[in-house]
C-alpha cells in the first residue's frame, strides 16, 4: 500500500512530524520531489532535527529511506545530513538513491544566488539552494543524472557543453567567474565515491516491494500553493508539490496511491514572497510567530521569520482538492491556546464580489479576507490523547474548519512530538 503525505498550503505545515509518525508502520519512505530547500522538523527520542533531503521516517531502524528520481539531489548535503544524525546516536539509515535522480551542481547554487542578487527587491525569496536552475536544466535536457557519474567519457562531454552555455550568461549577464569543466569533473568524481554504495534502480525496487505487500510512504515538500502549475505562480517552487506527482517522482503506478494525508496548520504561515490573503502583521503576527511551531515560526532551511496569518479556509479547501485528500492532519493546534478569540478566513472579496473559490494569481493579489471570529479555549491542550477530552471550543474550532474545507480531519496534532497526536472520527468519511 502507498500513502502520500503532502501539504495543503504554502509549506511549513508539519509534514515532517506526520511522516515520522506514520513511518512507524511503514517499510519504505520516499522523497519524490524538491531538494535541500525542504525543512522538515522532527522531534523524537534522539532530539530535534531539521531534515533537508533525508525522508522524515529515517529514524526508524526497520525503514528504508529512498531518494526518488524526482528529487533535486545535492549529494554532499545528503551525506552531511546522514553524518549529522548518526553523530547524535541515530542508527545509520538504510538508504537508496535512484540512478535516475539528477544532481544539483555547484553552478546551480551559484546561479540561484546570482539571479536573486540581480533581481534585488523583485526577487522570488529563493532559499538559494539551486532548485530553480536545477529544474530549468532538467527540462532543458542538460542535467546530469546519477547514472552519468559512472560513464566518465559521457560526463566529460556533458560538462564541456554545459559550461559553454553557462559561461555566456556568467560573462555577459552576471559578470562572474567562468566555469571550468575540469574542476567540475573532479567534483563529480568525489560525488561518485560518496553515492556509489547507495545507487539503485528505485522504480524496480518499489515494484518488487509492492508485490511483496510492503507499505510505502511518499513524502512531499512544500504544499499545494507552491505547486508550479496550480500554485501562486510565479511565486512557486520549481517542481510539482502534489500527491499525483509522487507516482512520477518515485516511479510507481498512480493507482497504487491509496491514501493521501494532507497536512494543514491550525493557522497559516509562509516563507518567501507571494499572495497571502489572511496574512497578519505587527504585534499580532509577532506574538503568533513567537509562540508558533515547535520553537517559533522560522524557516527550518533559511532561518527566516515566517509570514503569519489566520487559517485560510479558501486556500485550504483548494489545497486539499488538488491533492486528492483522503485524510487531513490538522497540526500545531496547541499554539492557539493563548487567544481569547480566533479569526478564520472564510471567503475572499475581489472587486466587490465574495467568493469561496481560490482564484488565479492576478485576482488573488486583489483579494481581501472575509473573517469570522470563533471563541478561543484559553488552555494548554498538550498531553490530551482523546478527542472528547479537548475543550469544547477547541472541538468546535476543528469542526468548523472541517465543515468549511469539506475534507475529513482525522488527525489532530497538539504538540511537537510524534506521540502528540489525537485520532478522531469524521462524519465526512
């Protein structure tokens, strides 16, 4: 059976925790898109971790962690991450890397930095991890696959052609030092030594695992609103963040995905630029940011303060619909316990008309939030294990959100640890 864990919104929803939790009963966890720009925070018996490339189920000894073909693979970052967790007592992971995954090259990171520098105040808020240049090269068919590392003649030829192209831009647009094919070849030889023991035909491996009845988790990065096609374009990431892409990015048939757990925060947050209708500012935002997450709302990759907002029912309903949601995991609910009243965005006003349907970006930029205020519960809900034991106003908040987004909330997270979870029955299932 295949389950996907994906985000409904702008990312930062708590996918890492939910994946880590579900991995207890899984055999294989696959990262299927994105790259080291991901920041999945995990809190468990080993400590607190921010994972950027490794799947979030890596802390269980019985699981196999896979880097799928859809991932932007930064090889040194991956193995630095492996070292960082093993140094804290985590057993060395069973790791496989797809032979069809493509490699983030040093020049991808440079080009990401140079372009953000060139754009200045009009930049995209990139994590500068090389993701956009990487995917640009992938679809321009000048990327380098892991399998290419083992054919040096092919590799040398590819590097010479790529450098000829890239150096024109470096010289005439960015006015930066030129690339040297020989230096890059030496770097890739080092990458080959690092990754060689882990390279695998992942699609074939997963095919056999499915035949054996194994449970596979697909772990997504970011959320629906950052999807290249269906998100707040152009302020999006450069790969598909949807569960449907999990089949492509892992190399499995789409009909194998039986459960899609879509993660929603009990409030909203975002890193990077782009439309954010329910955003709040000033002291109100600072207070929520300080109390939020599992140590404040700051990007796990960038460290940047996240933009804050109230729960957006319009965006979340859209996000769940595009994901094909079977179950909603509702996270960081415990954070809201300090509020007397909790605003919720239930609609948008655009050019004098009210809608509950998420629009295209040009209309989204004009949208104003329609807020409904719900009573708070003014108590700490951490440690509660049963849904019926939550304060009445807390349950009403969950049930109101569920009614608005029209997808079943079956998991409620009330703390950062993997044990801080409440399962509930939903009338929508």
